[in-house]
C-alpha cells in the first residue's frame, strides 16, 4: 500500500513539473547555459569598462542578452495578448516598428533636418510614435475583430506595405538625430552602467502586470480565446477584446521602435527589426502558450524571449552567419513542437518515477550484497 502511494506521489510530482508551462523555456535556458559553460566558461563573465563616450558600462555576453532581449520581451507582451485573444499572430510587427520609428524621426528632425538642434522634444516624438503604433494596431485589430479576417492574412497588408510607408514618411531620406541624449534609450545613461533597455522592459512588465491584476483584461482575453460564443453569452464583447489586444501590441511596438531607432539615432527602412515578428511569435510558443488562443502566461513569454536572445547570442559567438540563424531557429521550432506533444509530455512525466525506481533497486541490490559479504566474514 505504501509503495503504491509512493509511486503515485512520484508520478504526480514529475507530471506536475513536466506539465508546468515554464518547464520547456527553463530547460532550454539550462541547456544553453550548460553548453556555453562547457565550451567557454568565460561566457558568463561580466566586466566593467568604458564606452566611446568615456562612461563606465557593464559588458559581456549576459549584458548583451539582457540588452537586446529586452525589445523582444516587450514585443512578446503584446504578442501574447493577441495570440490568446484571436488565436492568431501579428506578422507585421517588424514593419510597424519601421513606421513608428520613422514617425519619431520625422517629428524629431522635421522636414529639413538640422545638424544642431531637434525640431521637437523627444517626449513629443515618442508620443507621436505611440499614436502611430496604436493606429497600426487598431487597423489590424479592426480587420480581425470587425471584419473577421484571419490575423495572419489581416496583418499581411502592413507586413507587405509597412516599410514602404515608413520610407514615404521621411521622403525616403535617412535623417540623423543630432541630440546625443536620444541615444540613451537604446544605450546607456551616463553614470548608469546598466543598459537603459533593461529599465524600459521592467517598466513595461510592471505596467502589464498591474493592468492584468487590477482589470479583467486577462480573464476576458482567455475567455474569448477559449470559446468566443460562450464569452458573448456571458456578456463579454469578443470584438472589443480582440481590438484592444491589437492596440496594446501596437503600443509595445512603439516602445520597441524607440529602442531600435535610438541605438543608431537614424533608421534603415529595409533592415530595421527584420524578422523580429518571427522571434516574437517563437517567444510566445516557447513560453508554452497555445498559438490557437486561450490560456496564456505573460512571464513564460518574457522568459521565452530571453531564451531566444540567449540562443542568438550563442550562435553569433560560434561565428554563425546571420543568414543561417533562421535554420537553427527552425530546429528549435521542431524540438518545441515535439516536446509540446501530449504523448511526449506523458512519456516524460512517467520517465521520472522509472529512473527513481531503477536507482532504488540498484541501491537495494548493492546493500544486500554488502550484507551477504558481512555474513560470510
């Protein structure tokens, strides 16, 4: 009786671990950490140095992961809500970043850029970028929620035309922001050795957490994603929830655009945020969220974003060409789909007790052999 209870509790324990939504991203993070630790223990080294401006900054691979993973984590926040509410994904994220970033530069530099001063304050440019990003999100949201178009088809419009629109906003010019303070958002604030992007993503996470905690947005989003008809019968407006999810994603895109543009104080319409929408979708999937909509976990998506950046930084460290990164990420997608399969999860949950039982039997055999040797003596 006691043995059966022990087996059941063991199975329940391992099933609980493998069934946890954070299991896959945490295991992926540990695997990448172990590989880098074996190949190069200096991967985790953080040093204090100076940048070109003479300010002290922290540097190292981990700082790079935190820095460049932050913009992806911000996008994952909005993409998680869109996926949960609509059961689809927004593939126009990269193009929308180009549009919002181009609008910011237009406000900052004006129609005739000056090499000495800004045409408007940075805060005004950021607000305009947020409005533009939210309008793009509202456009996608209207197509999905009001016109019932599949999210991937609806967002294909801006995915195709977005970068051309971004170039049109600045008359196909590449204005350069003359104020060095603008570069703080994508770099370092003098006297602060930690990248500014880390603080920006923390602010975004805190705001999202407060919104989900003190409003019914999270509950309504999950309800609409699970069963839209039942949600409507319970007084929830699925059209509004989907529309709001896309608008929030547009706001997240604007924040990411601020970071992207401020890194170089200008914009390259064809290259900026290229393929970042695929990384954002992969972050949501890696976090264990269902791409068909429904229940979601914001924290898992954020962790998934940093895992993807961890993978990207590791591949760059191994001198993998940027054109080949997609192939390696495709392998991650295949493994993700494999380990997310119910039968594989069931096998993994039952594997733990079997391993534990094997070692316990091995220990019993060794103890019985030692006991026999003692009797012979």
